[in-house]
């Protein structure tokens, strides 16, 4: 009898498959002694930090040796449910041997121990979001060997307690506060306030307390085997890729989960061995203002995490020249060279051990939108980069920061300054004080502007920082977490406001004899560092002051630079950029920002103008065509004046006008409000009659007649025009009369009349016949010929799938991606907020599909419609006029499918111009 085949468990089969796949591939890249296995171009494989270390090593800079475990290993780790194949472990062990040789020390030695740092490093910088461990390799015996080798017991035990705290927090997942409690207890017992005031005996006591803490929390002793420590630390860093703050950061900055993080293992150099040692971080230019100045901070007798953690307020980096002039000069020379080589502002980390400089990191620096424009234009002026390079250095979304308001100088100067801090990120912030990230989110969700006040921010505060108007901390320096993340987010930030006495538990702070409680208003200027205890009115940004005619362009350097970037962008972009605007003032702003045409003018928004709603309501309440036309006749001159103003503001550029779209009930009072009004009126009259009461009852009857169970799929858009052609007639007449009037005045305009929500070609034909008839009548009456176009919005999936038929009658398509997304997903845009966050947390959706276009699901509808439409009408213009038209990430897809232009809100026009240029060059900032 044949033996029955034994099926191996699925996990074993998968593990074997992964092992075979990983056995021949390279996953670990060494760097040291002037040569690296990788290079600076390998960000996808080595991450930003690892590629920077490889680049600096190959350039002959003083970089401690080490190795990088590639981002691929992160993917393997998660696919294998937290396991690493033996082949990769073997590769890591071989690189430890190389590192021992390069360092002249031995991993696990008690006499000459090799100590290493273990750091994360994804392709995209994520400051503070993932975890770091320093001084790994120390144990009870090695710390005594380190003391003997350095003749510095205080340094040895300071390093050990730091390692135990980082390892315990990151790897063993013991709350950081538990270690700080023990550490502060020793400081209190010794009567000191600074870490550096503790001697060796005090630090030995800290180590003993930490051992007891670990034993009590984990029921095992602190690990003593360095190789076990390294394996556990490596896995913890890989786990940190999916910690909540890292996931939130990636959600905010649209960083995909699948890219993973690298792990960098590097020989330790020590900034905490005494007064001839230091550690610091810096930038080759000011990342807040863009000024060409050496910018950063350092601490004497400290390790790297001390600087960014905000526990001690560091010294400005320029002061390093006074205490260690040789190391300072070398640092200036190296960082200037790095900026020239990378052709971008560099964010660097360094350690000085016994006055010998070591470079630990270089990467392109995060910067504010303001600084990005200054730096890019300066680099071009210095001939370091070309205009093409300049537009690729700026995140399009960051341009919005330059349009944010500032304080009104008169009101600001009239209020006394309560305190000052370090101006970490520019901008005006005014809001109600909260003392935790959770409170910031809660208050923000309730529509309240908040200022997040903390002793110091930590990476876990990322969600609260994101929703706050600004961030204010009592400690920390210009390169602390609050400063770095605040600049990246474009959030005004002040750090190191040391006079603030913050009691986060009691939800209050004191300064200058005044107490501020949760909910009180505070305002601050992130450019000057001034804090004031009041709510302060704001004024338009400098750029908007120029746009509005309040400031001459020649008096605003940032306006001229801003416009220079956009002019360079126009040279490279293929797609046109228009604006969504309903009023002449909006059109004026759009034109000033560079929009060359209106892509969406919503006629129904004009109905809400002063004195118009009663006329619109009479039109809706009419129960016969005669009364309806009488009301429309009153609206005609008002609509004509609106279109005249918009046409004139755009100075002859094309204007696309959408005929009425929303359901008619939106112009009537809400049913519930009418019922309340009727009940109140009935209670006041004995007879239950009266003219006002009868009017309310009539309104209620009409509201109930117009009620729909699903109004977004109901009587709206083209369906209204077909049912009530007189509405379309009035709107077309208003459009054409305005165009003819301007033509007589010498301004040539091209109206583009757009029929919304078309899903069937016969719907379009019905309305196009009305448009052509009325347009012909008006031109004949006025004795003027005006070129006009008739097209449709593609918002219904059926419209996209039958676009070849629709194109026979449509001269242009405009994708209404808001409705198209609703109908493709079956989501209500107004209700998605109830479950979107749950979908994102469960990885069902990465992004809000109404904010960033869904390329996978809705994208094929757009692509199909474009291809079918051009098959019928090769010269058809295809556009997008939904909110996605101003989203930088979405614009890349629209470039790929060959849209003619994008249209967005006036204030998003600069973003769209720059994003369209980057899309044409097939490059996204950060790639």
C-alpha cells in the first residue's frame, strides 16, 4: 500500500520558502574605514540614515564603523510573524566580526567591550517616531571593564544606566516614567537637579534600582548576553515600525507602510566621558527661516538623545567654537562639503569624544514651507542647483504655510509679553490651552482652536500636535522633538520657555505671577518667540497682502521668491491649472495666484447671495411653470451680473459654469425647524391661523413634497434641468448675455457650459438642445457671435463607462471626483467620518479617498473615460474639478492619464502649479 503523503504545516513551508529566497540575497551592508558596501543613492534599501552613513564613509569622513540591516528584512520580519530566517542571522554575525576588527574591540568582552548603538532608519525621515538604543553590549562585567579601560567610573555607569533605561523602555516595554521615577529618587536623595551632578556611587545605585525594576516588571533579570541584547534590540526596532505614533506619522505624511525600516548597528562613540566630549545636532541652514546660517545645538558631557529629548536645554552650536575650536572648524568644513555634495540643506548629528569629531548622520533636512522657498531660491542664486532642481526640492503642500495669517501688529504690540522662548517654527498661533495630546484631539474635534502646552513633547504626542494651532514647551531646544516636528508640520512652535511652571496633572501653568488654566486663551509668535496671555486677532500673510493690494510686491522678498518658484514650475508642467470660483473676488485671487481659467463656477452658490433666497424659494414653491418663470425672470439679471463679474475678473480666460446641481430642498428651511416654528406660532394664536403661519405651513408642505430618502442620488443635476428646462434656459441666457455684453466692450470670453451628473448620453442631448437654442437666441438678439462650449461632468460610473457615446455630444469632460468617489465606493462624503478612522486603523483604507484620489478603484473609471472619450473625439478636453484637483499626490495620477488641466480652490492654485510640474517630471518630493 502506498504511503500517504504527509502535508507539512503551512508555516514550515512558508519559512522554508522565505529562507530559500533570502539565502542568496544580500541583507546586511557594512561601512567603515573609508569604504561602504552601499552608497548614498540606496535609500530604498538602506533607508535615509543608512544611505547617509554609507555616503559619508565613502567620502572619507570620520564615521564610526557599523552595518545596516536592510529594509527588506523588515518586510521579512512581518511576513514571518516576528521571525528572522537563519540565513540573515548568519549574515549579521559575519558583520559583527567585521565590526570587531574595524573597532579593535570584542563584542561581549569584559576587558575591551565593543559597544554599539541600534537605530531605525526608514527611507523617509520620521523624527522621533521609532526607537533607538545606545551603549548596547554593556553588562555587569563589561561595565567594570569599561571603567578600568577609561579610568572613568562615572562615565561607565552613566553609560550603563542609559542603556538599561533605553533597553528596558524600548525592548522590555517598561514605561519610561518608571525608570525616570527611580532616577529622580536618587537625584533627590543626593540633593542635585542635573544628571551630570551624580557621581559614580550614585549611578551605581541607579543601576541597582533599574535591575530591581526590570525584575519586578518582567520576572527575569536584565539580559547579560550582548548577542541576546542585540537580537532583542533589532527586533524591537523592527517592531517600532508599527507602533501607534509611527503609524500616525505615516498617515499624516502619506508614507506607505510597506517600505519598512532599516536597522543601523554602529560602534559607539561617547559624548558623555567628560568636559572634552560633546554631542549635537544641526542644520547647514536655518530650517525655520531659510537663512544662510549654521544652525544647531550641542551639549557638553552628554549623549545624542539628550539633545533632542528636551530634558536639558542645549547651547547654540556657534558656542562650540569657543570650547572646542578645532572640532568646530572640522564640523563646519564637513557640513559645508555635505551641503555642496547633496545640493540640499543637511540635517546632521555628531559626537565629539576627547575632542575628536565623529559624524553620525546626514540627511536632507526637514524645513518649513517658508524656509523651503528661501533655501531653494538661494541655492539657485548661489549656482548650487538649477531652477529645475529647485522645484523638486519643495513639497507642494508646504506652500500653503506661506498663506497662513499672522497677528495684527497693532493689537499684538498692545498686549504685554508674558514670557519668551526659543522661536522654533514661525507663524502666529492663538487658541485655548490644553495639556495633553488626547485633549488636543478632543477639543479640536469639537471645533475649538487649541494650543498644546507641554513640559516637553514626546513622539507619542504626534496626533495632538497635528490638530493644534501651535505647540509651546517649557524645555527643549531648537532641535528638540517639538521643534523638529513643529517645523515639518508647519505648526508655529516655541520651545524652551523656561519661565513656564507647568502642572500637567492640574491642567495649568504659571508665569509672571499669572495662572493659565485649560481652556484659557494664549497666543504666540513662532518667529519672535513672544508668548502673550490673550486671544489675538490675525491679519493676512505677507503674500496675501500683496495679492490683495495692501503691500507692494517690491517690498516683499518672500512674495517675489514665491512667485519665482511658481514661474519656474510653469516652465516644466504640462497640465493647465484653473480654479473653482463662484464670485468675482474669488476669481481675482485665483488669477493673481496664476490660475488661467475657471474650471468650476457653481451657479447654485450664487443663489445664496443677499436678497436672493426669497426669490429662489418662490421659484421652488411655484406649482406651475408660469409662476416659476416669473421668479426666474427676477433671478436673471442677478445671475447675469454674477457671470459678468467672473468673466471680467478672469480677463478673457475660459470659464466653466455648471448649471444647477443640488436638490431643490437645499434652498428651503429644514423640515424640523419649520415644524418647531409652526408649533410656536400655533401656541400663540387661538384660531391657529395667520399669514405667517400659513406661509410656514405652505413651506412645510413643499419641503415634504421634495423630501427624498437619498437626495444625493435623487432629483438633482441634469435631472432638474430635464424636469424644469426653464431653469437651464434662465442660466444659459444669463451666461450668454454677460458674454455678449463683454464682447461688445472688447473683452473676448469663452463660456464653457457644463451639465452635471450625466450618466446617459440622452440626458446630455436633452440639455445641450436647450443650451444651443437659448445661446442662438441671445446672440441673435444682441447681434454678437460668442464662441461657447458644451460639456459634462463625469460623476456617475455609467457616464465613465459610456464616455465614447457621451463624447459624441460633449466638447469637454470634467471629472467631478467627489461624487464619482461617493458612487464608486458607496460612501457618503458627509458620513464617512463616522468610520474612516476605524478603516484606517484596520488598514482597510490608507487614506481618506475624498482627500487623496483612489487610484486603484476610482482611477480606472477616469482612465477608461479618457480613453473612450478620445476614441470618439480625439481633441476633447478632459479635466478634473473636484477637491482632488488641489491635492499634490492626486495630481501625479492625473498627469499619468493625460488630463488637460486640474481645477482647485483659489488658495490651492500654487500647490497645484508646483505639483503639476513635479508630476510632469515624474518626481515626488522625498523620492
